[in-house]
C-alpha cells in the first residue's frame, strides 16, 4: 500500500473517518493517521480488511512527511468535502 493513499475506516469507533496511510507493519496491518485523533508520530494500526481504499492520495505533488498533522487534517477535510458532494 503506497504511503499517502487515503483510506476510509469501515469498522471500529473511527468508522467512516478518512485516514492517510503512513506505513505498514511486519504482520501486514496499515499504519494510518488523520492528524487529529491519530498523529503521524503515533499512527493507528488497522487491519487491511477494515478499511476502504480510495482512489486519491493526500500527498499529490509533495511528500506526506513534509505535511504536519494540521496540514494532513486539513487535506483530509478537503478530500472529505469533495467526496461528499
């Protein structure tokens, strides 16, 4: 899974929230962050089957790691508003 890809949670208390992929674990789980509840420094581990992979990337034209948590949260909000309409 490419870093920077946007996913939507399908299960758990964060259901329907958008996240950006910041990495993977050795056992195949995704490390995801939204810049709000789950910062890039302490990402959430999420099973691949518990997320919906969207066709957008949060870091188009830039590196995900160049974005701070605030900018990541804002970008995900922009993507959410585009998807909702």
